[in-house]
């Protein structure tokens, strides 16, 4: 990410409100891991919500974050197997 602060602002103001509209939304976290690396975690009640969030994320990244991304994002999904 070439500008983590600007990316965080765009995500907070534009993307998080979109995710909150997805049925089954539980939580979303955008993390600055340092050295231009950002990661996000979304939590949904079911797979349908998670799938819809990936679709919305792809559109949002293309329309709002592409200019800040030197590399394409990677998507990883899975089931929660432990929580605290």
C-alpha cells in the first residue's frame, strides 16, 4: 500500500458502511501491518454474507483503492475454528 493513512480513511468512510449492509455482518477489521502491508478480516454469520463481502470488496478496491495498490490483493477465506 503506497499510502496506508489514505487507504484507511477510504476504507473507514466508504467500505465499512457497505459491509454493514451485508446480511449476517458481525465485524470488520482493517490492520496496518507495517511496511506498506495492510490486511483485513471480515466476520459473517454465514458463507453467503462472506461471499457477498468478497464481491463488494473487489468492486471497492477496483473503484477506490487501485491507485494505492502496487500489487493485487490476496483473498483467503475459512471457517472459525477457535475464538476467544
